[in-house]
């Protein structure tokens, strides 16, 4: 299939594991084809579009170009896979693989592409490969549930479309039985783009000793620019759209802003993610019939807004499709642990947000 790996370097060995064994170095896949920045570098050149803008052409994140807040340049070398790659919901024999193809123009035609999974970062020892077809209905996102994999195994994967290859991602399946004697996860939550830089994501991406990263919710925030966060970084951390997000296109654009952050892109490229939502994926303090940050008179139907936010979440996260967009699921790590993922955001007896 002609896949070529992109963004490969070695990272040093990690400290001794709880069992006393030193964990071996494994490939770290960089998203910008350059060396990793120092851990304390505070500035971050965010590769973000507002529905994507590069010199001499207009790109799209949905069916029309963004005409809102001032655009910044994206990393054109990643074209058309500007949002990188991701994997998630690992099981012993399968993993969800994700990417997004950003077409130069939107003309209603579908896009065909290829994917592959291998045991080496050079993508030479292929174990699975296939094709996909995407359309604007899914905002040109790709999700493939690849089975037939071996337990407790590191895999590398890539996509190809429009004559280009994506970055190469790294993932890992879960163990079975009594084969694992310890586990280590990264745990993150409450990632407000306008509150600060995503350095924590970048540091997790540099590790090679994690089974997965667990995101406990508030992957995005719904507020308008300069409304909630850290005033010192507002000018550097502009989100799209400029207003509070309420429609499907709004939610898609907000995810685009986040997923073009280089630290978050590296995190997804390096580790599988297991995620649940909280309230800000829809609106602050949300519950079954509304939210404290939803005003029906100005922002329309809460039922519609909740459904649009759920749809965008499933489009943009490597979460396994259930048919009803439920996030209840269990991911077992052999006999050692079960991760029981619940839909239980704040709201107490008033009910729960996106899953209700």
C-alpha cells in the first residue's frame, strides 16, 4: 500500500517499573518531525485553523470556510491529515483507529483512503490493512475498529488519502489473564484551551511506559473567547468559533481547534485514549433537561444542542460506536483491573448530561 512512517525517534528508558524491571525504550513518534521541546518550554506555537487556513488556499473543517476570528497557519506538511491520528478503546484483540482527512475543496464527493497496522514503526511487518470511504456527513473523520490483534502488544498504524500519508501512530492492546503484574496510566481531565498550555499532554506523550491515557471529561470547553480561563494566555489561545458553541458546526470547529494543538496531537499519536465526557463537552452544569449555561430563548433547543454535542464527540474521539452513542463500557486489563467507564457528570439527582 506504499505507507511510509513519519515522525520517528527514540526516547530514553523510563524509570524502573513497580516490579523492579527497567522498561525498554520504544519508538516515540513526533508530530512535527523535529526533536521534542524541553519540558519547561512555556510557549507553544499552536497549529490551529479556524476551519483551516494555509497560504494560497482555503481548506475546510466542514462544508464551508471559517470567516470568524483571525486565523493562524496550520502545519502544512501534515496535509491533509492536519489533526493527526489517534487510537482508543483498546481491547485484547482490537483497537479503534482515528484520523480526519481535510479536503482542499468540498464538492460533495466522497474520499477513499487506506489504513494499515503493523508491529514495527516502519510499517513493514503489516498485520492488518484495509480501505475506507468518508463523506462530509461525518465531517470527513475516519474511525476503523480493527480486530484480529494480539493481546498486550504494541502496534503502529497509518492512513493514506489524497496521495498523502498520515503521521504514524502508536497504540497497545490490553493483556489477558494473569499476564500483567502491574499497570500504569496517564489520567487527565478539564482541558480548557483558554486556561493554559497543554504541556501536560506533551509530557505524557514523551513517556513509553503507559498502557493508555484516561480522559475523565471536559475534553473541550464551550465558552466564547476571552470568557473563561487565564487572561494571560487568551491572545495566544484563540478558539473557534469566537462565540459560545451551540450548533453541530460549532462543536466540530471547537474540536478542530483542540485537535490542532501540537501537544494534544502528540498525545493521541503516542498512546491509546480511553475517554468519558463530563459537562463542558455540551454546556456547563448540564443535566437531563438543560444546563446552567444553556438559555433556550437565545440558544435554541437543549435536546438539539445535546445531540449535536454527542455527535461531534463521537466523530472526533476514538471511542467505539454503540449505535445509541452510549459511553458506558468496560475495558479489562487481564485479571488485574477492569476500567468501568460511566456517564456520571455533575448534576446529582437532577440527572446526567450527554448520556441521558
